[in-house]
C-alpha cells in the first residue's frame, strides 16, 4: 500500500532546556545523534513510510539554521517546507499551524527528537490500511520498563481505553511514542482545546477525544525507539546507532 497521498509534519520547536548547555546557541534537533543531525532521523522515518511532502514546524530563532542544513529536501528525496511556531504552546499548538499544509489529506506527524531505527515498513504494512480506509487516527506505542515520563496508554483487549500524560504511578508498560497518524478533522478538535495547567495545547487531550469517539487505533512497535531530548537518551541513541 502506498502513502502517496499522505503528508508528513515534523515538530521541531521547543527550547531544549533539558539539554543545556548544548542548546544555548543551537536548536536541539540539529545536535548530532548517531553521526547525523537529529532531524535527519524523523525525515528518514517519514520517507520509509512513503511520505515525501513534509512540513517542519520550528521556532523562528532557528529557522535559518534548519533551512541551511536541510534546504528544500532534495538531498533526501523529499519536498520540505517550513512554518514558524512563534510561541511554545504545545504539540497540538504546533500541529494547528499545519492545517493549510495538510488540507484534506491524512497525515503523519512525528516529534523531531524521536528516533526509530528499524521495522518501520512493518508499521506501514500492518497499521496504515485502517487509517486510510476508516479515516481513523493511530498512535504508535512501545512497550518499555519505565514509561512514566511519557504519555502512557492503557489497553483493554484490542482497544485503548485512555491515555494518561506522565502518570505518577505505573498503570501500563505502553509508552506513547512521538509518531501519530491523523485525519484532517483533528484541526476541529484542536480548535476546541483548552490549554493545560502548563499553558499548552496537549496532544494527549486530542488522543483521548478520539478514544471517546472510538476512532483511535494503535500499533505496538517492536524496533528500537527512543526520544533524544535528554543527555541520557542521546547517549542511549548514540550507543544503539
């Protein structure tokens, strides 16, 4: 199954505060991971999924650095465009900026610090057909020992019953990775969101809305996955890659 009509969005904003002082003068997504700038990995993941029309959302301070590093995407065999997220209002806030780019297409969005090493084709083959045919949304999960610094999905048989953002107690081994698939009606959901206590529009709130509508599917990924948002996780990625 081809993903020719699916677009891609990479969210590469944020201040990178957990990686200071490395991020004092450079966006964290341009830091080296596995011998490449971090942003190369999500571009590669989307390309493996058959997605070549990609929007990068980042902060205005570093837009020039991204464009100098990546250009229009020709080097990678993709078509890159850019959008500025002027305020740090969360993942869903960054996604809202992609509405015009997405139009009426289904799309994948990936956080710019998420590293998927292998088995992406399995995700494409086994999970995306339901998204295409039923216009569902889909989250990619990874079973890990310590999921509580991520959103955590509670599963019951073949359904997600809820997602809890950074639960204080262990509720499930399934971390929600930073790779999601959505139909264009997500922008109607984001429009009605209220900011969380930290002043952000939370992607967990979006996903729980889809759960209520029985429109959120999941895929449990079994390849190497890690975020690269902390010193420890970057070291983990470098050892693996």
